[in-house]
C-alpha cells in the first residue's frame, strides 16, 4: 500500500490551443478539442488517481493548483492503495466495527452505492476482493478459477452499510474498490474547487473522464473527442455546453493469456471481463462526474439494451459502440455527435 500522495506539477501560463487535444487523460477514452484558438490563463499537468490529470483554467489565480490539491485530497481518502485512507481502514476492518470515513469519502460512497442499486449491481464497489486478484499492468496476472470463486463470495454491495460517515463491511475479507467511479469523482472535486475560486471557465481531465465548467467564449460549445476504440484518433466529437463525460472501453487495459484476450472491465456476476457485445461506452451526465464514470462502467457490463434503460432512469446520455462497429446514440445526443472514423457507422436504437 502506498503512502499519502503529493501532487507532481507541471505548469504552463497563457498557452494557446487551436484544434488540438487538451486532455492527456483523454488518451484513455475522451479528449477535448479546443477549436478557434484563444488564450488559456493557466494550464497544469499532474498525476493522480493512477492517471494523468490535465487542467486548463480561464480566470482565477492559482485555481488549477487549488483544484489539483482537491483531487489529491480526495485520492488520499478514497483510494484503497493509500495507507490510512478511509477506504483502506474500512477494508482492514471488514467484518468488524464501523469505520468513520470523513464527510468527503462518505459523500462519494453514498452516491456510488445509489448507482450500485440503480444498476442492479452492474457497478459494484465491493468488488475489491476480485479486482485485487487481477493485474493489467506490465506484469499481467490471470487468476485461477477457484480463486475467483472464493473472491466472488466476498462481494456484494448490499454487504456495505453506510450511516452518516460510518461505514461497515459485513464479512471479513470484503473490500471496497472505488476505481470504477474515482476519476469521475476527481472531476467533481475539481469543478467544486473552480466554483469557489472565481474561475470563469475550466476543463479538468482525469483518465477517461472530463469535467467541463462554464461556457467557452462567444457561446461556442465544448468539443469532446471520443477515442476510436479500434485504433488511433477519434471515433467522433460531441458538442456540449458543460457537464461531465466518461468513457469505458475494452481497449484501455488488456493482456493476452492462454490464447485469449482479457480486458479490465470486470463483470461483478462472474469476476471475469464483461462480455456484453460492446467495445466502448461514453456517458455524458449534466451534474456528476462520478455518475458519468460509474454509468459508463455499468452500461458496458450490461450491454446495449439494459444499458440504454439504465441511462433513461439515471438522466445520462450515451454513445455505445458494439463489436460490429455500430455506433448508437441516445436521443439527447442526437445532433450533438459527429462521426469521424470511417470504419464505423451510426445505427438505429433497438
């Protein structure tokens, strides 16, 4: 387990962007295109939540640094990898007494638990016993079937109780892993910081999630590029006035073993990578980065039909890409998405 993290900073002042990708984190799924170049007051690149974080902020002195500090504080409370975080202490106390998480971590957990319920467990933040068996980094690890079976018995979001900031896991060996919502929650933390620091407009990109704050000059929409899940470049672009965008895709982290390919989006029902017929899901949510991140994960696991129903209930909108190179748009994104990649085609919703 790692120690409490400190920010790693790289500043740029008054940078000018024109038709370029802003978000380093967008390489995982979504990137921001700033078209019609204009001066950015402050840009900041850091690393947190296991991903690159890039911000561009217009107005508000040292606002990017303050937002980065908010992201790092959040990581130090909700990452199970950070020693003495609320989540690490909760996991260590599984099956024992409740643990005080603190207000911020408890707020994140409350919203995440609501998504677990709404998705029917397609998002399950108690999957830690399973996720810790896998590794998708430079040293990949494929668990044995009996290991996964034993770990699955230690999952289930209903075994996690939360009252105020007091959280408890019902059985020893259970573990919370907020990786499915953490990057979106980091975007929420950045936007909340912007709201208190006099920022006119800003963008925060954390891995595959982006938070858009304020309006671009001259009333232009933000142009968010969705990554091509089969290759380089973008699948297409979304034009949005604000909100949060997250992408989950089977191309992000994967490895080959025993003649099969394994990706990092695990199905809580099986403990193995989800086989839903989808290769990418991008979700826009007007109010919550955590929701956009968690819904993208849950929709990927559920597949197109159930994923569409979940978005209808949750207030999100989505771009679904299936294994046959079909691209499906929910009604709220009709007229807001332009397809660029020639190997894909827009399809009618089922």
